[in-house]
C-alpha cells in the first residue's frame, strides 16, 4: 500500500519559497496554500480468505480527484511545512461490477458489486537549503534537503447484492461486504534541485525531486455476509496485519508568480510518481464461521496480505506569501 498517495511533497513548497525569497529581503515568510489535482491510483492486493465463493483479488486502477491545504514557514535557509490532502467527496461508488459463481446448495448465484475508495494523507516536514548560486540574468539555482513524518489512511471496500438465478428476476439471498483500512505512518527523507529561468517571457523555477520513505503499516479487513433468511449462512471475519513499508517517489515541478493577483501570489504544477511495497510481518483474525466463535487466531500464510501501491499524480497549488 502507500503513503504519498494524493501527496504534495514539501519540495514544491520549498521551490516556491526559494522563488519568492530570491526577490525579497525579508527573512521570515509564511505561505498558506490550497492544493487540487488528479491521481491515478493503482492497488494490487492478494487473495486472502473469501466470505463467499466470489474471488476477492484486488486490482484497482482508478482516477481520483483530490483537494488539500497546508502552510509553510520559511526563515532564512530553513523551512517547515504541514499539509493535509483528501480524495474529493465522501466515500462513494467508483465502479459497478457484475459476476457469478456456483454454490453447491443454491446452484447459480449472481451478484452486483458497488466499490468505494477514499484516501487521506498528512505531512509534517523540515527543509534546509544546502546550496544556492546566482546564475546569469540573476537567475538562481539551489539544492534543498528535507525530512519529515507523514501518515496515510486508505479505505477500500465493496458491497454485494447476491441473487439466485439472475439480478433482474432472481431472489436476493445475501449481502456480503468487505472493508479494508490501510494505515501507514513513518519517516521520509528527500532532496530537491531547482533552477530559475525565463519561459515565454515569464520567470519561474523548475524543480526535480526525489524522496524515500520507511513506514509502519497496518491493514484491517472486515468481511460480513448478512443472511436475509434465504439459505446463506451469516458470517463475520476480522483480520489485522502489521507490515513494513518502503517507498520511493520522484517528480518534477514548475513554480512561478501570478502578477495579475499581486507580487505575493504564486502557483506551482507538480507531476509525481510514487510506489510503495507492503511486506506483511504478523497478523491475527477472528471468524464467526468457526466453532470457537470470536477467539483470536494467528494468520499463518501472510503472502496474500502483501500490497503494491503505485500513484501517479498531477498537483496544482495556489500560494500566498506574507511576512511578519
């Protein structure tokens, strides 16, 4: 799974701060900003146990809009940034699926599935301008190193409506559902190189960013199969798995002022790719299907709980700088 899912790395804000700081003499600045954009989110998750005979492989590939806000404090060569980003809208359907399977007691069973997905991330990071140099035409280049702590929560799940025979004419016989909650938090480090230059008569800053994260992961899965009195056994299963997560991200940004709004307004466009691998380490489950009810059992086969998460995003942020 991941963390930099819907992320705006600190390097973009440092790019903006460096750009404004190059034109003003004040050492202390504050920079509130708003973020929006689109993420192409890919998630691959192992099979695991099934509530019913429906295959439970997870291979999501979705385009998801997001919004967020944050604030950066800049003093001389030092920066501090805090931000929060969430997928736009509440939990909602992103896809409808149809399928079926054969039950030994009920013959053909068909289902329609509604899928939902939501992701939220937060970030606290610290940066330091390691190198700065004035080039021709008073353009600057610099190198910024940064480190920080971040967290993410991803909710993915589905609800099925099962019918005997077919969806249109069949009799509804069960409502299985599944909800996954992926939580990650931990430390990251990174580096950013930026350079100012003129583009179509407009001076801005091009930045290149690379970061690496090592995070603690937790996966909680709840599966419920509701019996509506038509022959399917009611069942509830809860799983919790702990994992180690490693991830790397790289991106490119363009930051510049917005003269039409005033000297203190800036924007940035940031393109990023992030990938994360979740290596399951330990886990346990409870299952009402077994005779011992809700006693806790160890999950012995953890291969099904490894996750791969890949995120492609394009971010647009609008910033306002002011000094105290």
